C-alpha cells in the first residue's frame, strides 16, 4: 500500500526547531520579523525612525518621532508575559506539530510550567488559530453536515435534542473529485434556518455549492447566494454515501482526536477554540515544516487576550 505523502511528510523536527528558535535572541528576531516584515512601524504615529532599547530584558523600540516605546510583545498574545519567548515558541511548535491534539496537562509537562499557565498558553494559541481561521471562507463544492460535541446525559434526551450536546456545522470544501481542501467547524445555536443562514454568510463564499443530507435547515444557505444539493440519506451507511466521504472522514478524525486527548472541557464555552485548533492544523497539513512559522505570525498579529476574556463564552459571528 502506497504511503500518503501528506500524512508521512517530514514536518519540522525538534533539532531543526532548536536550530531556528532555541535561544531567546532567535525568538526575538523571529517575532520582530513576523510583526514588522518591512521594518518597524510605530503603532502610535506610524513613524519608522526608531532606536532599539532593552526594557526589563525585552527588546523595545522607541519611535524617534513621537518618542513612544513599543515592546516586541506588546499588542500580541505574548503581551505582559513573564515567560521566556523560547517557552512560548516551544508551545507553538508542540501545538502545531501534534498529529491530533495536545492537552494542557501534556503541555504543562513539556514546558515545565504550572497547569494554569499551560491552560492559558494553550487557549491563547487556540484563540490565534480561531481568529486566523475566521479570515477564510469555503468556496466551490462544499460538503456540509450537522454534528455535535459531547454526549447524552444519563437519563437525558438522546439524539439531536440532547441537553448536553453542543451543535456545530462541519463543512469541507473539496476538489471536483471529492478530495478535501479546507474545513470549517462552527458552533451554532441550533440547526434552524436562521442559524444556518447566519453561518453561511460568515463561512461560505457566494456561489459555493453545498452538498448535504436532507436536513431542512441547510436549504437556508441559498440566503448567502449559495446553491444547495440535498441527498436523502435514510438508513444508508457512510460507505454507501461517496458524496459525503470527505466530511465523514474529517468528522471521524475530529472525534477521535478529541476523545483520545481530552477527558473533558467546557464544551458550551470553549468549543469554538477546540474546533478551530483541529481546523487550523488540517488546513495547513500540506506544509508541516512551515506551520510553526505561520503560528508565530498568527500569534504576533493577534491582539492580547487576558484570562478573563478567554473565559468568556464565544462571541457571535
């Protein structure tokens, strides 16, 4: 059996990672390049003339026009951190290169930090992933399905109406031959026409062709200038539904990754980040070697998210 070239690609080895980001000056240089690829620009006055200082062991730029000082971590997910940047970069590497998922407990042991710190790092990185994923829309042929996180409570209602399930729309853009290109996993309030229409306006490009089962709410994608192709599934098994092969395979991988990594998490509050974590890696699976660098750019361009904000429930689209 031939090996899948995507699955068996080399990625970025630990030794290569340490060669690039093993010291604090290397991490500082990578962060500066990610924030200001064309050179420093003052966030206060847009001036470019500057000098470089050291303030509390952090590289800091002082604008020669307005005299404002800007730390290299200010305005990023690293804002106000007391941890070394090499610790953060190791977290980016581990979370990006993981084949499935990496729990905060495993991250704690790998980084040598406390569990609350590991939890905070993981959620800040996942927030960067979520904001990056929100920039993209699916186009072309899109397989869509209704899905749920968690399971029924003992003695509770089973199926779609279960009180303990978090509904989300799973959608995979495919090639004409059905090969997956990009995935979007979006929590919704429920599978109603309004919820699906709102999701489609945020997640689909006009003209996309949505292939789904006969669940009535998916017809609402037409409100986002998309077309809908329903298929009655009935009692058919996934192997008998080749038109849904990409979405069924992706959902199987997602549920295996979550069940195999996490004992539990607050699904109703944090589902959007855990789903974005899977989607971010899936959508960049063709270049694992460059994924860490892309995460550095995402972290450098994501606004600060203090813990109290991370613990809020997800905002709407």
